[in-house]
C-alpha cells in the first residue's frame, strides 16, 4: 500500500468505500446496505464469488493472520502454564482501506448515531465523534498482569489468571455493543467485531545510519465502537489487510522494530465482579493484592469498583496485549 493511501492523502470516493464495505459484509454473511440512488446493494454477478470466498473462510476459520498469530503465540506462552489461553477471533470485519472506519461510523441515511458510549455526527468536513467519557485523571486506571516485566509500584498488579479471564470476556460483548452503526437502517443491524492493522513509526530514518522502523498494532473493537478506529487511523494511518504477505511485518525485518501490540476495547467488563474474574478473597490475598484492591470481601464487589480501566500484559519478547474497558480516544 502506498503511503498516500495509507494515511488518507488520496481519499476514496464515498460510493467506492460503500461498495467495498458491502462486499466485506457479504463475505462475512451479513446483509448489505443499499447505496442511495442504486437499486441493488451488491451486483448479482458477484454473488458466486462471494459464496466461494465465504466457503473458503469457513474452512479456514481457525487460521489467523501472521500478526494475529504472533499475538496468539504470546498468549499461549504467557498464560499457558496457568490457564487455557483465550483465543483471538478469526472472523472480524477487517478495515483494510483508509476511510472505512469513518464511513462505518454513521448510517448512510442518517447524520447522527448515538449510543451510551459515543455519539457521532456528520459534519461538512467529515465526522465528529463525542465520547461519553472525557478523562482528565489516570488514577486507578493502569493495571499490569504479573509474570512478565517488573511492575512499577504505582500500578496495580493483576494475576495472570484474571488477565486471561478479562481477555476471554472481552470477546464476549453483548449484542447491543456489537451493532455496527453503518447498518442501523437495516431491519436487523449487523453485529460483529471490527479490526484494524496499524504500523506506527517508532524510529525515523537517519540517512546512512538506519532505515525507518515501525511496530505493528492490531485493534479489535465491538461494532458500535468503530468510531474509535476512525480516531486511531486518522493518527497512524491504515496498514492494510493483515492477511496479505506485503503487509506482514515479519517479512519486512529491515523496517520492523520487532514489537507487536494488540488493543481490545471492552466496556462491558466494568460490570464484572472480582470473584468471577478469579481474584482471591481477602483472607487469601497478599498484602499488595489488598493494597491494590485485587481481592474481595463481598462476592458482589466489582472489578476496579466498576470504573473503567486499562490492563496490559507484556514481556521481553516485544509483544504487548492491552484491554481497555472504555472508549479509546487518546488516554
């Protein structure tokens, strides 16, 4: 993918993005959204190709893209000795072109979409996203899973078993959180996860010394939070389809920093209790667990007192997996 396309310097025609989205929805087996002024949402001549592609996807349902496979291998290595590691979803709406996230943030026949977490409004120069939370403090937000790199004293330490439970539940979003705004006008709106591949610059080129190097990051969000992908794409660009070899950082050693990131948005985790996430009772807890609130006296106590949080697991391998129980607009 050319740099200009990756960062949106050559914006696509909205109708082309709409058709591209319809193809991807059809490939996943979801209803398509009619294009205003056109009688058919998808050309009938493409139906056979879509059916063929869908069958191949069904047969390869357990296959992960190279970057997702690196993340999954990290989860196996990091958690495999304490629990059965959670698995990344193999079937998501992959946003492989710049501008798809913005197009998906609104229904074609509406100028605004509101949910309990974020409201989006069509504007003359694009789309305005207004998240419910505008965080001005990070107190109590940052949690780190144990078993990897040392955890700073000002962060809350979380048992690996609890981190695994949080990742597992993160991919079990309720139906209302999965609804894609773009399909709000359909009788049955599409419910799915959306995903995005980023290649943020880590080291700029120094001529005669080192080439430019970037890391790789995968974002997974429930459909209703696709506006968050518009936000990060606007900053870091779109690195294309993670399944294609030309977008595999592992085959681009000269320009890859060797670091892999994964970010999962899961606001529904704020309602989970400490007990159901595997945290110990007060009597069985260590002093630090008591200090950090990583134990319970009442089985009904909610994790992090029901407030939004960000939990990370990382080790010396260069992979980091983060779960955020909120929108992500920059904190």
